[in-house]
């Protein structure tokens, strides 16, 4: 499970880095053109999704093994 989580995290981080690299290669310096800055917005959204996936995966892996006390402070509303 740990290896699967690590592999998916690495792949997703690489994808986000690729978006930033594309921006750095093709965007003019100090651009404010939406066509180019959309790449950075997409990278940010993808990083956010990557973090959520990582945390969800860790929880799915570790919480079933934890004592009941571990989940008492987690708001599930």
C-alpha cells in the first residue's frame, strides 16, 4: 500500500512540475496573459488534488489499524 501511495504521489507531483515547466518555457517573461497563467492555475489545482489524494490514501491505509480513540477528534459532520 505504501509503495502505491508513494508512486501515485510521485507521478502526480511530476505532472504538476511539468505544467510549471511548460509555463516557464513558453510564457513570455512577466506575462499576465490568461492563456499562459492558466497553466499555473492548473498546476495549483492539481497540487491541491494531489494533497487531498495523498491524505485520503494515508487515512484509508492507517485508520483501520488505529485504535478507536484515534478517530474521536476527527469531525465527520
